[in-house]
C-alpha cells in the first residue's frame, strides 16, 4: 500500500472481505467492496480494436521501461508523496529536494548506468516515476540551449557534466519588469577588456531575474543580458553564470531567493536572482553563432543563423503541447472510467421497485451530455498527441540541421523558422487554453467526488494554470501569429513564396457548400477549417492595411486590429491542430480498426468546432447543415461509446501516474475513496 509506512490504520488492501475472499472475486456490493470489479473489464470487452496495440502505438515501450526502472526509486524518500496534501509549503520544498538529491545519488551508482543512458536518450523520464519538483528544467530548456547555442569548445566543457547532473542549470530570461518582450530585458553584460571578462549586473529592481524554474537550488544558469562593448549595445545574449560553489554557498555578487507559494503548491523551487557586478570569463558567452574577441571586437552571426538563437524556447513550447496532451489525457481517463463505474438515475421510475431485477440505475456514461463533455476532451487530447508528435519530428529535424547540417541546409532551415515560431506560439496558446477548459469540464463531470483531491483531477485542473501561464502570455503569443499571417498575406500579394501551414492563403473561399450527409466527412470538415483560416487571415490583412493607410505605425496598426488578430490566431491554430491530427493518423496509424476509432474522435472534434463557431462559416453553411451537424454529433457519440474505455486505456496512464481514486484501472473507486478518507489525520 502506498501509505502503509506513513500512517498506521486498519486496512483491507487489496480490499478483502473479512472472510478473506479477495474483492476481485466478488461483484456484489458488501460492507468493504463497492461491487464494481466487473464493470471496466466488461467495457473493455466491447472495444472494436486491440487496446494493447493502441497503447503500444501511443506510448511504445515507455511503460515497460518505467516499470523496469521503478524499483530504483522505491523506498524512502520516494514513498510518501501521497501525503503531500497534508504538508506545509516548507515541507514540500524540502521533500522535493530530498527526493531529487537521493535520485541523483542512485543514478550515479555505476550499477545504475543503464538508467542514466536511457534517460539521456529520452527513453525514460524521472518525472514519470516520482515527483521531481522543478529541477526538471535542467534536462529540458537548459540542456537544449547548451546543445544548440554552445560552441564545440563550450560543449566539451559543459555538456557532459550537465547530462550527468554534475551541476544543475536554470534558464534565467524573464525579469521582474519584462517577460515576453525579450528585447526589453534590463540585465547587462559589460565587457571588461583589461580582465577579459564580462560583468553581469542587475541595474534596477525590475531587472531582477524573476520566475526561473529551479533557480533556488540550481548551481548554474543561462543568464540573458544586454551585451555592452565600449558603450555599444549588441542586444540580448546568453551567458553561463555560476550561482553557487561546490559547497552550495552563493558566489560573490549573486543573490538568489525563492518566490513563495503559487497556484500549484508543488512549485516550491521557482525563484529570483540579482547580480551585482558578477564577473565571468569571456569564454562564458554562448558562442556557437557569435563571438567577442580578446580585443573586444563583436563578431556577429550570419543573418540566417541568428534565427536559431531562440530554438530552446521553441522546444519548450512544443513540450507544452505535449504537456497539454498528457494532462488532458489523464483528466479524460479519470472522468470516463469513473463515469463507466458510477450509477445514477433509475432506468424505470414507474416501477414499484426501480432497483429490482432487470432495471436498476443508469451508467453515467450512457447519458449523452456526459458523453459530449468527456468524449470532447478525449478527442482533443488525441488531437494534441498527434500534433505534438508531428511537429516535434519537424522541430527535431531543424535542431539536427543546426548542430550537424551544412551551410546550405542551415539556410533552408532558417527560412522555415518564422513559420515554425508562429505555429508554436499558436499551438502553445490554444493547446493550453482548450486543455484547461476541458479538464475543468471533466472534473465537473465527476460530480461531488471530483471535488476531492484524492480524485486526482482537482490537482490536474489547478496545476495546469502553470503551462497556461508560462513561456509566453496568450495575447502576446497570439499576436505573434497574427503578425506572421499579415506578413504572409503581403508576401503572397507581392509574388513571394509562402509554404507550410499558410498555403491555404492561395485558396479561393468556399461558397454555398452542399453536403448530403455529414457522416464521415473528414476531408470536408478539414476543408472548412482550412477555408476559415484563409478567410480570416485575409480579413485581418485588409483591416491592417486600412489602419496603416491612415498613417498608423506598424505596432499601432496591429494594436488597432488586435481583437480580430486574436481570433485569427485561434482559427489558424485550430486548422494546424486538425491538419496535424489528420496527417498523424495517415502516417503513424496502420491498423484499420484503430485508425477508424481515432478518426471518429477527429470527426467529433471538428464537428464540435463547427457547431460552436457556426458564425465563422456564414455564406458557406446553411441552417440545415448546422442541424445535420448537430444530429451527426449525437450519432458519433454513440459510435464512440463502446470504444471509450479502450481509447483512454490507449493513453497508457498507469495508476501511479494518475494518483486517482476515481480513475483506477480496476474500477474499484469506492474502496479507494473510503481508504483515502481514513488516512486523514
């Protein structure tokens, strides 16, 4: 039992009757069993496809690999995380660091080198085995920046120890007074020719580095600062700065603090830093693309290579789309499994004994509104999955080109960066917004039990405020998409090439679409998404042109059309999500029964998009089409119903990951809820 070492109570794990008969052998309710053991197995038996094959497609060997290495992180201090709701903020902080420190000690043991190698290759993640706290940033943004922005000499010195966690690095970009406007950062790095050093300094209160994840415990960090040489500002550059010595003591001139409680109570290692004339060697300026000579001459990067400087930020935005997928997948798994177990409402209220043989109560999942709420979330989660997989492959190709490609290959990759940047801005924004809304709907669909922290779904909705907030505010990121689309329309008008996601700008608008039946109209629905994106982008460009013709500067003109720009970013991102889902099913899913089940989810997601935003297709769809679409939504919900448990099983979310009384794989929710309640001090 998870908490046996933490609290001593009479227990019946694995929920046995007093007579000693395991609850799994019984299907009727009793004083210690909820009588739900046979419900989810019966649901799985209805499934139209091989559930194990879908799980293998989605997670590969991840779960097997995790199980193989999970014993490495067993016992103290890893076995008490289930009691965290009863801990203070300080206890959460110390427990998180204690687990991380012990994990590193165990990983460095030569007999565990296999885990280290698999972790470095991305085949296993520590965060899926225990709650790692905030130091995971070291293995994501910090390492990515090292790989893509450090010179060969710098990588030889820094990369190996970083990969082996010989030190931990933060990504110190955001400041107290500046976030998304990176060019406005105030931290300075003044080159001192006499000592051949850079002097890192925080000249104002608003220049304090603010929000860096893992800052309080990290020993080093990538610090972004304005590069000053002889009074000339060469813009923002990254510098490797040491925060603490090998004894954990802060280096001279470095002030580091922890920021205090956030929405997610587990975020206990996010902090701030002030630098007071901190000196670092000239070698410590990241120099893959630009350099400063001993004499203080600035050697600028080629214009094309300069576009790769923020690829680390793009990587984390792509990771956030994956984060949206994983957490929404967990919420959908919990809500759908629980809805298949929970009974509510008599099947025949006219019977004298409505609980008699052959009647009883409805399964909550059989209510159409419950299906609509939970299957929407299920469909969107899979949409994020395929989009993350499709775009991450594209981003990986770009990163490989940066590190190993020829000059010509880099030039071609650089030409793709504006589209990639804009696309990832949009996907980050709309994946987190849609996921957050859908998670909360799943929580509400769980009724009163969804209010319990032991449900696992409360923490998902609360804690997801983090990815919805970090790495780019939604309005600013959306207007980055709008800016790119305005430029793309102008490029097309000027005869310059446009590629990738915006090729829809070449299409003529749809008019008076005639569809006899909306059943299985995947291509037509995708064409509607493409058409809407093109029409709204052209509408935005026209409004922007009117604004500039009145004498407004670019930024003022963009601000004047920003409400429309925000909408345009959404419809562009929606098209990209659905297109990537479509391409993902085409390219990755070969099993026809699995592809059929997943295609129904894509169909549902697009049908709901059309119904919820019907006004976007005025002049294209008729009132009768909207009625038919609403009818088709009801039909496709019924078609998804037999597969719903198999589809959430396909996510491969283990009970250890879910930490949920409601979403248990075996369906024994009532025993789990009761047992958790008995642990309350």
